[in-house]
């Protein structure tokens, strides 16, 4: 009975969707031994543009089209489809190579736990190096990794388990997706009532359909030419060692037809397909409504520059990342149907023509059983998604205990901790953690970036022994897991950010003030201890001497004299901690000769004492304002009485400035202020 239940679960349908730039292809299949039996396949174009270069822009349109494909398959097969396997495009993919070395203690043989720890640290290293080159605040989601090579005491070695040595090292390539890519895929599927069972990468899916593991010892290249991008995956030494992409693809050829034949995009797509089908003549209708026929040879000439440019870009990317011509190149995707494409790629890589071919037939025939023809290159990705899902399924059901709870799992045998936890509701950031948010700000024109703290990976034990998320899981294992701890967000205060920051407390006419380093954040004066926020702009200046103090407080040096700790001091005196600084009004003739700057009013020493005349410069002219009868201060709005401005008869925008900055009507005006009030069109 148990065996029948297991078989039933394994033979549940696999529903895969390839969400392309122009259409959605759905595949439903079942595992049959080591092969995928395809039960149904449907494809449908979008009614309006929904994708750009492999990235979802219109979630509703993608959801609507995917929903129609789902309903067509459900009607064809007489079943309900609730879970779906999807893939993300290569353009969104972030890859990072990393190397990590682990010192070994003792002389015990290397075990799988140490190898898992080595890979885990390498993944974290890759993420940190990748984030260092990204814009601050860009969230990345870890997708997977492959080990390029292991080393034991600096010698290549694989596998490491069972050997002895002093240190081990791993070179890996880790893959990440921007958070918004994953979110948009989940959102689109959620809108049409589907639950995402797993997300893979389009180049990985295509590799699984075209290049089997046993061939990956060879240096092979897979090129998936879609509509918006050409994804490239490279194998060598038994694993996938690199991913890249070209920003040109099939749409560039379509646009060449649009320009050359004066047709709309849909007509150009049909003409391109007819060209790949080797039609005798290709009929079309231009945007003016006139009907024509064109010979395939003539149309090929029109698109030749675009095809040559596409091949040049692909060859350049391959050489950049592979460093040499590979052993062979497999071309897949709808764009690979273009006649002459393989020959141009072979020429660009200085390879024999028979080493570059449209992939699909050989391996897919071994992997796929289908009454429908799915051997075409455009089916490599959707069939590859289904094959990837099939390969990840288990061939039997078993039980484990997770944090004291007995659970039944269906996964690869043996599954690893990461797969087990993801299958049971844990999120990826609970397994690996995330680095804390970075903090970006500016100090006196210099951009600063403070990186967030490193995350602490999840703590995992299997049967009481320390393990990692890549540790294998076997039936009846007892697993305990404490989620990862996200790294602390970067934090800094103004005094930590400013070099040689200092504070000097002193008193000015009895008021407690601080000299030393004066900091403004986004134009506002801030105290010490002020936390810096993302994209804050800090400006600093030094207040050290009495002259600096006069400039900061707008004290007229021609009309005041200073004492410090009851001793007269000059303007070059450097303020010291706890100084008692006082200044008082003196007649201009008693002070040093004054520059043109008008004096400021004396401090009011007692109730009822008359304030001095307020002298300002208004629109370039010096103006003396007598003290008000009630000793009230002058406000900026009072200055409107002294200019020829009639607000009821506007002549454009009015300029209101005090000391070079925009003024408020209710702010006080004091001696020494320079004021501008005029229509913007009228020069002062």
C-alpha cells in the first residue's frame, strides 16, 4: 500500500511554464523511469507587450496569458493544475565566482560536514563580493551554486571526503536573482491562481534538456537565443562553470524586417518564421495595406547586418568568459532557427562548421517521450524546466523529524537540508541570512558607503551532530534548525563620520554652547549623537576662535568687545573648554575701525531698555530702521513697507532672500542682514 501511495505521488503531473518575451509556453508531463512523458503542450502570444528583455513589466498581462494556457491544458487533459515550475531569464541573473579556504585541525579524514562548511562560506563570500559592486539597498536572492574545483593543500582534488590535509579550498560560481524578479514571477503566478513549486534559471533549464551531466566534462557552450536576450551557459570539468548573456537577440532581426519592408512587428515576426521554414516566397502586407511577395534570398539580405551583429555579440561574450573557442556550441531558442546563424558563429569562433549546431534532437529524444513534436529549439527551455523538476523529485517517500515534528517528504534521495527546509515553508533568507543594509551618505562632497554586518547562517544539527544546509538527509533523521540571523544594518552618527570631530563646551553671555566641529545634515544644524540616514548630505565647518564665533552668530566685530573668563581677548583667541565668553556693545569710535558691514543691535540687558537702531542692506542700499516703540523685533514681512512691491499686481515670481538664502515672512531681521525683495524679472 505504501508503494502504491509513493508511485501515485511521483506520477503527479509536472506543470512547467516558460514565460517568454512574446509568448507563454506550457508543458504538462509525467516521469516515466528516467524519461519525461509529455501529456500536453500549449503556447499563446500576449495581447499586448508584457515583457522586456526577459523581465516582467505587465504582471496582469502575463498572469492573464498564463491563465489561458493553464485552462487550455486543463481542458485538454481533464485535470486541475495548481502548482507550476517556472524559470527566470538570464538577463536578471547575477553570478559571482568566489574562492574560500578552510584550515583543518587535527589529522582526521575530511568529512562531508567540513566540505559543506567550505561551500557555505564560499557562497557568503560570493554574495559579499557581488553586493560590493551593486547599488546600495538592492536585495539579492541566492538561487544555487556549482563547485568549479576543490583543492587539498593547493592541489586539485575531487572529491575531498576521506582525504587528510592541512587546508581545503573551493572555487565556486554562485547565482543570485534580484528580489524584484522573484517577486514579479510569484505575483504573476499568484494572479492566475497558481502556486510556484520552484524557480530555476532559463539557461540551467536549457542545459538540462540539451547537455546531459555526462557531457559536461567537455568545454561546451549552450546559446539560448530568445526574443529579448541570448543566454549563454558554459560547461567544463563536469559542471556548469559560467553564465553570461548578450543584449541582442531575435527582436533585432525582427526590427530589421520592420525597417526593410515597412511592416508592423507582428507581420515581421511571421515573415521571420517563414524565412526559417525555407518558404519559396514570403507574402506580406505593409503598414499602408498593400500586399507584396518577397523572395527569401532578398529578405535574408535585408536582415544580414542584424544577423551578423547578433553572431558577433554572441561570439564576443563566449570568448570573454571562456577565453578560447569551446569544443562545441549548441544553439537553442526560437532565434536559432535563422538560416546561416550557426555558420556565422562557427566563423566568429574560428571553429569547424560541424562543431556549431542547433541543439535539441539528440538528447531530448533520449529524455522525452512525446506524441507531439517538441524537438524544435524553441522547446528547449519549457521542456528543460519540466526535466529539471522531474530530476528533483524523489523515487520514494520517507519520514524525518524536523524540530520535533514528524514530516513526510518527497524530494531527491538523498535530499539535503536546504531542499528539506524549503519544502517545509522556510524562506531562503532564514537559511543563509542576509547582510545588513548598507548606509550611503556624503561628507563635504565625498561619498561614503558603510557596509552592513555579515549574516550568521542557520544553525543545523542532524542526529545531534553539527551540520550545514548542504548536508545530506536520510530517512528517520532527527533534524534541528535555528534560523539564520540577518547581519546588522550599518549605523553611524555624525561624530563617527567626521574625521577629527571635537566638541568644546563653553558659555556665551551665560548661554551654554559648543564650539569645535559644526555639522549640518541636509542643511540643518544637528547635535552630536545624531544618526545618519540613507543619502544624507553632511557639511562641516570649524568654530575655533572668537572671530569664528562672530561669523557663526552674526556678531558685528566693529561694535562689540569680548572678555573670556573676565579677561579681555582679541578675535584670534582660541576658545577652550568651559570658557566663560562675554561680549558687550561699545561705541563704534571705541572699537577698531569698522568695515562697511553695519552694526548689529546690542543685547537687551533689562526690561524696558531701548534697542539700538537696526541697520540693514536692502536691495543693495543701506537702510536704518528705528527701534520699535514696544521693542519688538523687526520681521521680514515688515521690509515690504520699504520696497516698491505691490503683491496685488504680480509681475512674475517674487524673490525673497535674506543673506543669500530664501527667507520666511516671519523670521526676525537684525543689523547686518542683507535683504533682497524684488520681482524675479527685475535685476537689482
